[in-house]
């Protein structure tokens, strides 16, 4: 059973990575990162069941809390960028190019 | 009781941050008052950290929380470096914001919260605590980069940093899942025991997880394949924040890496091959980028990549016979002093709205402001590793350690890279001393930065006398 859960978790994680790499919209990129974190959460809970320990549950809760904090900051940045440029395509942000 | 003593500096920093947050709500405190308060709180936490005696390995919550934190002399000195970096960044900010827009009273609050996360990060002994400490630090630093809402450059910098930082954070979390699946525990000691028992290769989940965690740390430390963001983010951030990121963040990341690799030789052995190649690539990639830069902030960011390379050499040599984390901390202190010194000097020399930032803007500085130019020259020579500065001693300890560990190739390449780096450090010195001045370099009155610059210039020499047991 545990293999199935871990496979699903890794699959979701890879989907998230794909989303971050291929999408150009800031909003979708942040959503993909959330997907990666939630994939990890699924893995934590499954492994906690496998090892019969509570560490995984605690870590999953912590990840949720941190993901919420990060989402709050990300949304603030999205609003900030929209105010400046009126668009959320990452290609138009090119002031810092080295 | 002793547990509480060990985390007292941590508590002082956190309480200080909350105090500033509350105080900022009142009309009576203005920029000057808050600046002094912020610096005072950093100094206060520094002295508490100095007085806490934690020699030997101490697990503060060994009985209550299953060994979440560890404290030893290594973590103590790393904490001291971080708090000193915080103090001088706050000092740079005090001066910087007399001539630049975009100040909010909560600036120092975020600075202290970031320092809180970093102190915690140096003491972690466990994957959950590591993640939380990492995120406390990162979230505060993201905010510091982008709090000036009216500047498009800052907004772009924070977007890049947040997007890539959160991406790296997700890699870390997935890595933690796999390591937890492979070993059944999240504590460093238990992971180390499993590695020592059966090795990495018999445990595919552990190998995969370690790689993902390594990626996340290489990102945060700005090492080779993940170094590109650093130039843009450092360039886009306000000067004092760049100073803080370049020094304190690097210190905490290397402290936690060293803490992890020092558990036992088997853990270290599995990482050495990768760190070996990464350190070489990081040094030369950083040098190549730095040579092409016209902007001082970008040059310093690129040279920060090179210094990451040297620290990776130290990690390769770490744990081998008679080589402890002392050399890493010495190098971090030497690098921190020189970098902070440059940024503190820039904070009053760059003028209104960061006008002077390129090499050419500092033409003839030595004729107009001889003392500032002399201090900047000292910092640059220390970063390049010219004796008798602290930077030279730091490089000496690291290269001697690499020789002792049997990595002669690494030591020689380290020396080559250090010679290459002279190119861009000496360039600024030449521009300052051998060109005719075109500007008057007027600075704001009544600021602390000139004094801070001189103190740091003295520190460059003072630190080089401090002996490190190799």
C-alpha cells in the first residue's frame, strides 16, 4: 500500500515542478508550488503510518502552516506586481537581468 | 534550567522583534529612535549569546522534545557572527535611510525576526525544526527585500527570490519525506546512525531525499547550479538588506550544513564527491560572473558566490583528522566583516536613492575622502586574501585543511581562484586611487556609518590574530 501513496506523492510533486517550470503566469507558478508542498504532505502522512510514528503528522501540520504563511506573502507580491505592471506574465519582468 | 539558558539569546531576539513591532504602532517613535532601539537589541542579544557557556554538545530539549536542538561552541560562535551581522546591517540601515526612501518602522522588526530564524537554524538537530527555522528566516528576508512597495525593481527582486525560494523549500520538504521514509526518523542523530549502519547505497529513498535536500541548501547558499538568482536579488534589494543576506544568511546555512555533516564520517563521506566538484564549479562560475560586472552590488553578489565555493572546500575537508568547524566559522567571520564593511561604507557613499553604484562612480574617491577609501581598500584586500588581513588567514586555514585532508587539487584550484578574484577587487582600488575625482561625494550629516566602517576595518586586522585550532 505504501508504495502507491508514495508514487502518488512523487507524481504530484513532479506535476508541481512541471508547472513551475513551464507556466509563465505568476499565479499559476505559486499554485504549482503549493501542489508540491501538498504532495510532500501526503508523503509524510503515508510514511508516518508506515513507521507507526507521529513525526510525519507533526511535519505535515507544520508544512501546512508554513505554506499558508508563504501563500499570504505570495499573494501580496502578486498584488504588488499587478499594481506596477497590470499583468502577471513573468516574461515582462525584466528590469534585473544580468 | 540550563536548556533555557541556551536559548536565551533566541528568546531575546524574538522578544525584541515583537517589542519593535509594538513600539512601531506609536506615534512617538520615529526613524532615529527605532534605529537605535534595533541596534541596541542586536547588541543586547549578542552579549547574552557571549555570556552563555555551552561548551560540549548540549541537547536543550533532550527530555521534553526528543532532542530537537543542539548547542555547542560551534553554534555559539555562529550565533555571535549572525548577531554581529545583524547589528552592522542595522547600523547601515540607519545611515542608508537618511538618504533613501522606502523606510517603514517594521524594518528592524523583520531584521530581528530573520536573525531569530537564523539563530534557530544554527542549532537544529532535526528535520522538522530545520524546516521551520529555514522558513522563519526566509519569510522575513523576502519581506525585507520587497517592503518598499513603490519601487518596481524591489518588486521584481522579491518575486524572483520568493518564487525560487519557495521552489527550493518545496524540494527540501520532499527530500525530508524521502529521508523520513528511508530512515524512519527525522533526527540527525538517528539518520546518521542508519547511514553508518547500512550506508547510503542500500537505501534508495535516503539517496533521493539527500539529493533533494542538498539542492535546497545549494540554492540557499547560492552554490553552482543554483547561483543565478543571487545577482539579481542582491542587486534589487536595498543595500542594508543585501549586506544582511550576503553575510548572515550564508553563515546560518553553512552552520547547519556543517552541523549535519559532522554527525559521523559515513554521512560526510557520502557527500564529499559532490561537494568536491561543486566547490570547484562554484568558485570559477562566481569569478567569471564577477569579472564581467560593472555594478558594485552585482560584483559583490558574484564574489559572494566565489566565497561560497571556498566554504564548500572547507566542508569537503571537514571532519577529517584534526579539522573542525573552526576554519568555517573563521572564514565566515572574516568574510562577514569585509562584506559588511563594504556595504556600510556604501550605505553613506552611495548617496541619494543609491545613485553611485557602478565602478566608475567611485572615481577618485581617495582624493576626496581618503579615510573611506582606505577602509574600502582594506575590505577589498581582505576579501581578495592579501596578508595580514583576516581574509588571508581564513583562506589559509581552509587551504591548509584541504591539503591535510588529501585534496591537493582543491587547494591549488582555491589558490588559482583567489588570484583570479584579484582582478575585480583591485579594479575598484585602482579606480578609487588612480583616477581624478569628478564628484564631491557629499554625505548626510550625523550618521553612524563612517564610525562603523572604521570599527569594521579594525576588526579585519583584529580577527586575523585570533588563533584557530586546525
